[in-house]
C-alpha cells in the first residue's frame, strides 16, 4: 500500500473526512455547469424559430395557452416551475385528475403527438437550464404530488434529487416512460448509476444518445454503441415491459403508490402532466 504524503493528498482531493466528494467532484460540477449554460444558450437560440413555429401552430389548432408551467422537484427537493409547450387539450386534467401520460392518451392533441414524438415540446426547458433550476443531463423531474407517494412505495426514490433534474438523462434515453412501479424502480437504478458516475464526458455521451433516441435508434444499440455504464438486463427488462402492453396504465402506478391527491379520476383517462387548469 502506498502511504506516501502525495498518495494521501491525492485521495483527499476526492473524499473529505466524512466521505463526501470534495474538490475533484466540485471541479466536475463546475465543468458541467459551464457546459450546461453554454450548450443551453446555443441550443435555445438555434431552437427559437422551431419554438415560434410550434407556438403558432398550437395557437391555431387548439384552445388554451401555448406555454404551460408546472411545479416540479429540483435538487434537494426544492420546488421550481418547469416550462413546456402545451401538447394536451386545455383544462383536460379537470376530468382526469393528476395522472401520467401514456400511449394513445386521448387528451393529447394531434399536433401534440408530433411535438412529443420529436421532443420539441421539451425545448422551453432550456430556459430552466439557463435559470439554474435544471441541467441538460439528469434524472427526470417529478411532480411533488406524485413523488411524495412514490417515496413511500419505492425506497430510495428521493436519491434522484441529489443532483439537478435534466432535460434529458441516462434513464430517459435507455428506458421507456414510467408505466408502473417496476418501471419506476428500473429508472431509479439507472439514475443512481448516473449520479454515482457522472462526469462531463458521460454527459456528452448522453447528449449523443439523446439524438439517437430521438432518431428512434433502439436503446440496446445506444447502450452498446456508446458503452454506457448500465446493465444491459435492466434495459432489456424495460423494453420487454414496454412492448408487452399497447396501453400501459400509469393510473395503476398512481393507485399502487396510493396517490390520494383529492383529485377527480376516471378509470379510462390516462395520466398526464400539467398545471392546474392547463394540461401539457
């Protein structure tokens, strides 16, 4: 074992007295923050014409606001307002209650389906990155109402708030949207991998993976091509679960997690994400 002063000094750059990550990790976070701001600014400027065109089309094709905002959980459980282009019919959550969106969701407008498929609806979140509430890469931000109950049903779920939530992320690229508690657990496994191994190089790989994901490249191909640090079996399980049902019930997740939110629900309405009175 090397007990030289230099060896001890090198280790101290990574771990403090309490085992907390210190200067080395802080340097990584500073690089990540600089990349976040620089890339988000460039991407937002480049996306402005696309966002403007989408905003005009939303205004023409459906009633309601173009942009909606919603409370989400940020780093350390802090609440912030997220911004997206509206993809659902206005005020639809008054009938369905607080729910996740699923395949074939009747509340999504025809234009909204295209915006979601291309992820154009996510572009306003670049403002959240510039505002310091989000990162380009990180766990998916959850609604406080849903997160509160998932923390009871899925041990360690709150670990995801150790870092800023992301516009995209390792779990979002490799796994389908949440549809039941098992899918939440799989996402948590991958989110923990990212939190434990995050570097600016991994962030750049995830950005490449996001582009491939938008281009409909299969997750297993992305995993192998980019050598991402995730167990292939987790990704395969996610793909199998997603393909086994044409209409995954996120309402089952809500019921399983006992989301007693005091909101009206219907058995046929799929879950959504929206602010009160405005569905996204």
